[in-house]
């Protein structure tokens, strides 16, 4: 088995076993993701995912992560991003990368008429992979609206809790109160059980 070294902020490299890429297609949005390095292999320390967005894909709204940093590297096409604050736009071309530290506002989308492909390296990955697998899984099972958002608020809250993601705009205290309340209700009702299949098969 091939092994790769990932140098982190610490002086000790993380040794990760290379894996076979896993392609998952979102039938609602048309987005495709390929798990290149599952966070499972590094106990949540690192993940690398390739995303292919179709023309006009909305991508992700302006948000930030409280603990996770991301490095975006464009493989083909042009990826439009906002980084730092709303309106601070930049377009990444194939071969260009940008590192987004934790707590930094950012968004991405594809405003072009062509597909764009990029990788996202997450560190520490935490449970972010479970979040994205859950979003795609619900879309495959027909449990999302036309924009790809879960129609069950309890499912959505459970996944958001795993995402380490805060939306920019809505008051933070309101977001936390709403999500935490819905997560508590979800746990009382055992609502997480149907979601387990989306990440139990991850490798």
C-alpha cells in the first residue's frame, strides 16, 4: 500500500495510507465529489476532496469554519471566490491555490459556462466529510429541495453540527441556538439513525 507524508503545523508528519478515489454524484445540483483522501484514514486530522461543479453552480454561500482550515486548488476552469469579506472577490485559474485559515470568511461558485474542478484540503477535517457525504446522500435519496437543501430540518441541523460551519449574516447567537435546539430534539427522537448509512461505508 502506498503511503504519503503530510506535513502539518507540528514538526511530526502524519503518515496516511493512500486510497482508491470514491466518486459521488449529486443528482439534484449536478455537483460531483471525489474522495481522494478520507478523513477516516487520519482520524479526522486531514481530508482531500475533489469537487467538479457544473456551469452556473451556486457552490457555497459566505461562511467560515471555527476550527478547520481549507486549501483550494483549481485543476481546470475558473473558480470564483470571496475571501475575507463579502465583495472581496477573486477568480482562481487552473493551477492556482489559496489557503483559507479557520475563522476566515469565504465562499465559492462557478459563474462560467464551463465545468470547474478543484480540490479542497481540510485540516483538521473533523467531521466535515460526514457533513458533505450526508448532503449528497440525502440528494441521492430524494430528500432535498430543488436547491439541494435537506427538507428535514432535523437532518439539516445534525449535518450542520458536523460541518464546523457558520454562515455569515444571520446573528451567531441565533444560529447556535437554533442548530443546538434542533440537534437536541433530533437526538431525543433518534433522527440521526437514518443518516448513519451515508458515512458508515466511508473508508
